[in-house]
C-alpha cells in the first residue's frame, strides 16, 4: 500500500472517531475546559508513528519535512510535542499548531475508555475535566458502564495496526513517533516521484 493510501486510511479512522467522540460528548456533556492545554504539555506522551503519518505527509508536501526532522533529531532540550503552541497569540484558542493532523492519542484522550481489570471499561479523562465538570464525568462513567456507544482506545489502535503493523504497533515518545513518521514518508519518496503539488524544500 502506498504512503498516500495509508494516510487516507488513517484519516478515515480519524473521521470515524470524530463522529463517535462527538456523539459521546453530546450524550454526556463532556468537553475540554476553556483555554486548557494541560494534556498537551505532558512531557511523557507516547504514540505510534502511524498516527502521525498524515502530519508527516502534510509536512512533506509543504516542503517542511526535512526541517522538522532536523529539529527533532537535534533539539534535545525538551520532550514536549513539537506541534505544541507553547505561547498563544491573541485570538488563538488552541494549543495545537496543526489540529487537523493531530495524532490518535490527542483525539482519544479525555473522551474515551480503556479496558481495566477483568476487561472492565473505564473513562480516560483529565483532572481539569474531572474537577471542572464532575456531573458530566459521572454521566460519562454511567454511559460507559451501561455499555452505550463510546470510543474504546484499544479498538482504535487495533484498527490503526491493521493499516501498517510495523508503523502502528510500537509506542514511542511523541517526538520520536513523529520523527519516525517523517522518516517513513521521506524514505518512501526517496526514489519515487513526489505527489502533485509538493513544494520543493
């Protein structure tokens, strides 16, 4: 399967997840707290390379892949996600500088469930949500316990692995995962014609 087809397959999973998360939020009242980006500033986020393939492909098409890869390989001063906006400009409401191409973990956290002991699903959310909207959290926990529809983390990572097991199996620190995704795209196009509209770096 070509890199382009893998990117589209990942994007289809993301689209499906957006619908499921939206339904879950509507049913429970869960939502991020205003101007909160604490989950993005967690220094030990892990992800697969595959979930950042759409980001890497976008960077490649915009002629930015090698610049990003060089920065990721040489800047060891931080473990934070390189897509993070550390300082918000006036009018900006989010902490992700490329929200459309954020990874699967970014889309799942806060509004999904994971299997705990005896395969019991439990809500995966953050302290600001738990403290800010406890009624919505309680409703979400009841929603999950009643086996209503909700995003299950393991299901989505399984779907991801079915696209490309080598890129979707192992979890890495987020900066390494993004670097591996960029390397996968650059390696694929090293001896192939780049997609139409690709900017020259």
